[in-house]
C-alpha cells in the first residue's frame, strides 16, 4: 500500500500536533481572516500533496485512497472506505484528531475541520474529480470522491 | 484531517505565509504556539525543574520518532538532536521549505524558559541541517559561557541574539 505513497510515515504518532493545528486555525482567522486560512490549506493541498494532486489530475484516485487508509489507520480512527463504481466514500465515525483536540481544549475551533474540506478541494482542483466533505457530527464526517458532472 | 505526521509540512506553509506579513506577526504566532504548549510542559518544569524537562522530552523523543540524546546533570539539561524529524520532513517535501523553519523551536520554548527562570542556549548549527543542540541551564552565567561555544545561536521573542 505505502509503496504508492509520497509520504508514508511509520513509527509512533504525536497527536498533540492536532492541538497546535487548532491553535493555528484560530490564530490565522483571528489575525487575517478565513480567506488567509483557506489559502494556506490550498497550498497544502496543491503543493505539499502535489503527488496526490497530480495523480488526481491524471484521473488516478489510488494514492489518495491509500493515503486515507494509511493515516486514518495510523491515528486509530474509526472509519471505512467504500470504493464504488461511481464514487469513493470515506466515512469517519470517530476522528482521532478532533477528539484529541476536544480532550485538550474542550471545544475545537469551529473551523478545525476546514483543514479537511479545503485541502480536499485543493487536491482535486483542476482534476476530473470533486471531493466533497460533509461534517456529520462532532468528530465525524463523510468525504466523497466522484467525477465532476 | 491533516495527519499529525504531516503537521510540520502544514506548519511550514503557515510560516511562509506569516513571513510575508512581517517578523512581528511571526513572533506573535510563536507566542501563540508557546502558550498552547504550556499545557504540556509548564507544570512539569515548575514542579520538577530539569527532571521535568527530561520527562517531557523523553516522551517527545518517542512520539516524534527523534534520533536524540538526552543528558541531564545538576546544572543543565542537554538535548542533542542527531536527526530532527521536523526539519527532515520539511526538507522531504514537495513544497518549498521556509528558510527560517528552525526558528520556531526556540520561538516556542524560549518564552516558557523565560517564564520559569531557566536559561536557554539553542545552537541550531545550520538551518539546512536537521540537527541541533539545546542546553537549558539553571545558572545564567553558565548559560552565557555556553553561548560562546555554539555555531548558530538562536533567539526567541523577547530575547534577540546577534
């Protein structure tokens, strides 16, 4: 699985980084507004995840699905991925990141999950696919890859 | 979710944006992260001193998969980072590394040592090599003496160097 991944870390995980992400989200919005935060996530999606982005542009979803499996498993999330003919659905029933931040600070930023929505959109930008993220509850979401109409 | 494994690459994008807004903004961000980190380390330092610091970084060494040697004596704690996973990931990255990425480390921990009465000597060695040496002293004179033996001394908000 990980042979296909541009980034495929192993070893321990440091979940407290999610707390720093939450602090960062609030800091950027507080100083510069939501558009600035969105632009940072756009760069993450297109530049940091350039390999996934380029695969999607080429019509290949395999690396993104492998990325989901690798990292949602590493973080011990409760999730599954359904690969269908018309769409690929990632269902996250318990997001470890969100719940870890909730444990640290009480209530995560209202924009904490923008990291997922905006980064997904950026990875898919200019590709035949759209990736739609729907927050379905506290620390839960549904992410769907489907071909654009 | 941006995986915790990829936080440093996200961090790098944040730094690049903030650098365009000015050094004062970057420092304000370091202070915000420092405040965030207090919940993980401040009480350990206040209650256990150098031993508490060793406890914190022993935990970090494991969780962040650091190649790091930790040495403590009655005067100081030394962290010798042989391979920094944070800068290593930022350099192993399809996005461009921020030139002053290493500054964040002293940027968040320096203010915490200032609050707790310890004296930090942070030798980054080089901003393009993923290794560094951090020493924390009880005694200010010993810290000042140690500053003479560094390659690239790093400052932090409220403590400029060079």
